[in-house]
């Protein structure tokens, strides 16, 4: 890791603490939301110039919100566990009065006129939005313009790489991301934090610039499963009880794993096998299962994504073509060539994939797979080798995640065991039946421990 100037060690430790610990400090009068926000802004001032995690910082907005939270606390009032807690929002998601540029020159200077639905929920929960997080242009790729706090030579993943980098660096406690093929789970893996893609539609996409609407999910990034549960609860339009994880027991889980990990880099296979073996030793019942063909997923994913992306951008592509980066230009052009028949065939494939994954849950509580098939690439790396075949980084990085965008099942990347406290990229992807986020978060807590 890169050395940085010293800061108040007590506050530095608080910025690395779980949300529950921060709430305790608030409740005991040992820390105010205003002091927490000031510490986060100091951390941002120190770390963001090298990491580039946040493209816009809103100190006046954050300080105003934290003063209001401090005033509520002084009067014995609270809006919930996120009241006064510092968060960030991916710059694909509208925050009234802040830039909404989607990482693109096409939208340079654009400002959001209203809050996205999930941001409105954050405000209602009293969260302090400190700024907008960096992303790949329009969330298409996964190499990320930001830097990875674990190793600044590595990509933090994408497209929610700025969100993950900000959380890992202690600039905020949680961040909103989006996930169309793995854009929350991939950066969570790269930065060794927890990234949740909920059940499709659980979190509304109103006020979110689309990539491919039928595949888009709003997701969360946080340091732990417990923080993820608190964050998710605050984002839901109607807050159900019971999303906080209980003390878990790995012995209670029936877990299905792939019976074939060909196409995964050897180091990824070895780490996954070690995690599964540890779960088995703790009493989990492990069953090898035949998972869908990932090459079939890849073909359907690109057809649907490029077609829907092209349809959204077609109206401005002619006059703004030169302002798009090359990956976006290529995707828009490719999507314009997708026929109605090809698109419908891909959607039929998607339906079959959903049925196949549903069938895997027969007798299973969870599925477990490696989050990524490859190690995180370095910045500027143009190809990743898998089984002797060179693949572009984005294709390789989402190979293990995009299946669950098609099926809509909730999926989460969590750093197992010491990984959650370590200094290297890691993560295991857990998948649950529809709307079983409670099970998913309980299991993630078990794998953290």
C-alpha cells in the first residue's frame, strides 16, 4: 500500500469501523455526525487525489446534512441506523444539485434536477451523501478509471470501481452502485469488500441512467455483510424488518458449487476450493452441480446489452459520436445491427438460464461460485490470459457474474475469512433464491467469520 501523511488515529480507526460501532459512538455522545463528516472530508482530501474514487465532492451539502443529523441526535431523535453516516453515490445515479455525467464527455456539465428513488430513500434515512463516485463510461466496461486502495497499480474493477475504492479507502461507509453484468460484485472482489446485487427489481432504477434496462440492478457496496444489511434496509422503498444478519452457523447451509471450474485461472480455483473446504469442515453440506454454460451466457449477454444500449443512445449518437469513448462507440454500432429475431432469441435463452438456475436450488439454500474467473488486471492491461487464451479484461472479469443478471437472483461477493481484513483482492460469490436476501446476508456473515 502507498504511504500517506498521518491523520488523527482515533478518527482514522472510526472511518474503518462498522456502522454499528459508529452508531454506538453517536448514541453515547462520543462522536457527532458533524465530526464524522469532517473526518471523512479530511480523508477524501488526502486520498482522493491519488485514487480518483470520487469525481465530485460536495462538502457544503455533506456538512449541512451532518449538522441536521447532529441536531436530531441532540434531541434524542434518529431516522435509523444510517442517520449521520457518510455514503457516496455512483455517478450514474441522480442526486439533486450534483453532477450526473455517467463518466462521459457526452454528459459533461449535466446536473441532476431531482433525486433518484434510492437517493430519496437515503435522504429519508438521514444518510450524508458526500459525493459522486467514478465509473467506466455509462457503466459499460469493468476496468475502472479509479485506483485500487489495496494496490494502486491494480484496477479496482468496474463499473462501480469508484464506489468500491471510496468504501475501501474509508472515504465513506457504503456506496450505491449499479450492476448489469457484475459491476457491483467485480469491484467488491477487486477491493476485498462486500458487494450486493439484490433480486432484480428489489431496488428501483428510477433516476438511474440505464445501460441495459432489462439487466440493470441497483446494488450496494460496503465493508461487511452487516453494513450491507443496514444499507439495504435503508434503501428499500418499504423497509421490511429482518434484513439484519443473525449470528450464522455454516453447518445449517446446503451449498451447491460448480462441478467444473475450467476457464478459471489456477489461483482463483485454488482459493475457491480452500474456502469451500473450510465451509465443509464447519459442517456445511456441499454438492457439486452442473451450472449453465458460461459461453452461452456470454453470447446472450452481449446481444441483449448492446441492443438495449444502442436503442437508448441512438438519438444522440450521430451528433455526439466523437465524444463517446471507443468501447461505447463499438457497442452502440454493434447493437444497431442486432435484429429483432436475434434479440428475442437471446431473451428466450435468458428464460432458459433462469429455469436452469432455479432448478439448481432444489434441495439447496445457496449457490457458491468464484466471483471472478481471473485475478484483477493492472491499469492499462489490454488482455488477460485464461487457459492460454487472451481475453479482453471486461469479458474475462464478468464471466462469472453476468449469469445472475440474466436470471435476476440475488448475488453477493464477500471476502471470506481473513480476506475481509486483508490487503489483497479476494471474494466468493454467494447466490440465493429470489428475495432471499436475508439468507444471503446471513451466509455472507458466516463466510466472513
